[in-house]
C-alpha cells in the first residue's frame, strides 16, 4: 500500500537531516580522534559513518517505495534495499574487525592520549545530537508508521550509546587508568559488529522469505476471521519485501454462494488487512468452497466443457432440454452438484414440473461425477 506524498516527504526530510548530522559527526570524530590518538573516538566515527550509510538506504527506500512496479519488477524495487542492507552489514563487520584489531594493538603501544578535553567535548556533542535525532526520527516513524525509520532511530541511539562509552573510556584514561581508551574502542567495535550482523541477519531472512513474527501472524488471522462470510482460513503465508509485508491466504466460504459473492468476501478480507495491519503492501486471497488444506477431493473432476458433453448425451431424449437458461456447477466433496435454471412459466404446471424435474434428476444421475441435479426457475 503506497504511502501519501506527505509521509514520503516527511521520511525523506528527517533522513536527510540525520544524514548531515552523521556526516559532520563522522568527520569530527575521525579527525579529532586521529589528532588526539583516541582509538575509541575514531571507532565511534566509523560507527557514525555506518549510520550515514544507513541513512542512504532509508532515503533510497523512501524514494523508490513510492514508485510503481514496472514490467521487469512486478513486485516493486524493495529487494534492492534489502540487498544493499546485506552489503552494508557485511561492510560494517569488516570495518568493525579493523577497529577491534587496532584497539588490541593499542594495548602493546606506548602512544599517549592527547587533547583529552577536546575528545570529551566531541563525544558529548555526539551524545546530545544523536539522542535528539533519535527522538525526532522516532516521532516521524510513528507518524508515518515506518518500521524502517524506527530501525534508523535506534541506529541514532546506538551511536549515542557508543559515544557515551567513548566519554567514559577517555575520561577514565585521563584520570590515570591506562588502556581504557583502547577498552572503549573494543566495546564500540563489538557494538558495530553486532549492528552489522543484525543487518545481515534481518535482510537475509527477508531474502529467503521468512514469515512475519508469530504475534503479527496471529493479528492477521484475527482480522481475517472477523470478516462476515469467512468460515475458516488455511495456507496463510507471510513474507517481507523491504518495509512492507506480503500476505497470501486461503479462506473457506459457504460452498453454494456465487462467484461474485465469494469475490466480494475476498475483497473485504484484503481491505480489512490493509486498513488494520501496518505496513502490509499486498494481499492475495484465494477462495475455497471446502477445506482443501490436506487434499483437494474435487481436483480430478472434469471441467464444464467435458461434463456438459456427458450431460447432453444423458439428456438427449428429455423434453424442453433446449429451454435450459443456465447451468451452474458446484464442485464439492469429490462430486458435482448441477443446478439447472428453467423459465419461470414452467413452474405453473405442477404436473409438468414434476415430470421435467424427475427427468433431469434421473438423467443427471447417469453421469458418475454428478451427485444430484437441482432445478431452479427464473
């Protein structure tokens, strides 16, 4: 379900603001960290740089998510975002590996921390600015019901927490506790490893069509079963594509209703899910007249054309055969119910009615697939 232009612009705006904040912080942290020989602040700078890359992915998703699917990508372009997320996560883990290794070597180095108060100031600026960005981004995420933007908000908070680790580590080292800058760098490095691993794991689940979480699936079931006309459901399948979820489901309806009524029920189910469950992009509803979850008892039965050939042979000698207005077929429990629609005036003559009805019923029973024939008048 496509979001409104206002929502898309709101997501783009907060993402661009976050991107500029991350860019400035990355330059400050890496630059001043290198100047002051603070491995922890340099590591935190790469953490902010990873958030900048995340902002780029979110912006891409907000921009392209509003575009219609094309001939080459009938389900849209959301998986490009997923693929980019895998690449980003792998890159983060590689960068984190370098950060951890560099922090370990610091334990065997005599390099002394310098410009300590400047480093503390940069870390404090990062904590405040990233916490502000967390609240602003989360506010927009809730307003636009964007799960991706919520994740990006938590990226801002994780950067604030890593800057807090830097603040504590550098502060302790300035107080005379050796190696705490390196220890802080190690902690930040492992935080970046976890972020990269989580990104790869979540995106990989999406690429292999992992189902939505159990609570969400239960909510979907409840919404479907509340629709009037739905007797049961089965074959419920869910998966994610970018920010949105896709749902496929079979619903069981009364077996003798019309095709149009069954379609109306299915459309009601589809709209109910789109309106009541956040971030559902597409719903495919299959109508079943009987439970075919384990096996389909009517699958081997002949279709209309083949069956009518048999019925025409059985009805060859019947009176008023040419007056049949319509024939409806109901495939149920491995047999077929045949409904014959005759002109209403035939119903005036009770004797003729009984004759024709019995004749049609008897002829239909000659066809082994038919369980009974019903005569209607209109």
